[in-house]
């Protein structure tokens, strides 16, 4: 019995299905839940997406049927809805779905995860967790096909967008022939690539450019230029009134550097410095993030670094880059 068989039989046995994703969801979490929800409705199920917060306005074009609710809004409109199956997408722990949704999930209802993040201790014969998948959207797309639900443009666009986002437009090593085979089927519904791309990326205002210029200005490298980094200062985020979510792609600018192996972006959050990592392809930044107390994929990972009393942001960065150099060196001697 494959994992797709397991999911199909669990879905067939359920009547009322709740889908959710992680807090502060990205387009993979959102796109995956919306497509899956529309497909499960086609499959004859009563199904809703309930997130900790309402869907941000800039994602609403992906949800023409308005299947996504913020927790409070959903509860006031559907006080009696009791799911008999919960599907969590793009994370594999209840802890990341948010406090309200987590409490709502409770203990009595079975929970299934569809995800592509590394995880420990989950039974892979029950949950659909595949770290080799380019996006959760890819796994959801394969599942929709397996359920025998026809892709329509409406169902296809959110997962197409999920795959664009999680592969930074098809540039990561997780992009496979299967990714492209699925994308071909999604495109056959009439998706227009420039329209889909601009829907998710082409929404910025000019202040976004000003913030980008500030952060590009901070770019620096170590001596052999194998590690490059940038710093996003809190005062710049607030000055240019940007959503933190809008800054996620900034780090990709470093990947065009000639000798780059690891790109890092630091975000000054006060007590903590958030550090994002991207790999140019040959080195596993998930391992580096793990060594620094975080985690993630081989091509994209993150961690939080606690600032010690009296430590400046520059000191935190230089100390952390030294650590990245050490881990990188140990990875190189291993391979
Ligand atoms: Mn994802």
C-alpha cells in the first residue's frame, strides 16, 4: 500500500475535513491548502482551510472560492463544525500551526501531514512526508491526481504558484522530472506563466526597491568569497514599511556571485538575529543550520541566533560567519 493509497482511503472514510498550514504561511503552505481543499470538495467532502490568521490580501487571488478562513472568523460563522479528519500541509508538527488552531485540533481527531521538510519520529507509512519533493504543492498535486480529481485552472494555479515559490522559479536541486511532469499538467489547464509569476512576485511598490537597495549595500563576503551575507536592519524594514514576508527573496541576489557556496541573510530582530541560508547547489545548508541550532532543507534553511548581552549585531555576524566557515570546511573534508 503506497502512501497515496493510505491517504485516499483515509479521505474516503472522512466526511468533514479541516486543512491547515503553518503560522505566517508562505505561498507553498497557502497554495497547497487551497488546491487540496477545492479538490476535496470536488471529491465530495465538506472541507475548509482554517489558518491561525485570515488570508493576507495579496494571496486572495488564489482563493476564488474563499475556502480559507482565519480561525476566529471561522468559529463565529461555523460554531458547530467538527472535523473528522485534519490534514496539515507544509509543516510536520502541530506546534507550528498557531495556538488557536492547535487547540482546535485537539486529541480526538486523526491528523495527517503532507510536507517536504525534514522530520524526526513521524511514521512515514501514515504521513506523506517527502524531503525530496520540490514543494508541498508538488505532493498535493500528485495526491489530487491520484484521487482522480480533474485539474481545473482554479485548482492548478495555487499549486503551480507553490512550486514557483519553493523552487525560486525552478532553480533548486529539488526540481525533478516529476516536478516538470506535474507542471506540464497544471499548465494544460490554461495557466499563463507571466500572469502566474506576476501574481505572486509582481506586486511590489517602489519602497520595496529602496529597501532592497539598502540591503544590497550591506553585502559582504569572506576572504575566498565562498560565503556571502547581507543584513536586514529592523529600522529599514519599518522605514520602508515592508512586510517581512516580502524580504524572503532578497537573499537569492547573493547566489549570482562567482565563487559563492553559501549565502546568508541576517535579520536584526532585537534579542535575536534571524539567519537564513541558501546553497548554490553543492553544499547542504540544512546541516550548517542544524550546527547553528536551526534546520531546513539542503538548499534553504534558517536559524535564530541569540544575542549575548552587550554584543553588537556586527559581532554576532562575524562570530556566526566564522562558525559557518568551520562547518563548511568539515563538509568539504567529508566529501
Ligand atoms: Mn514548502
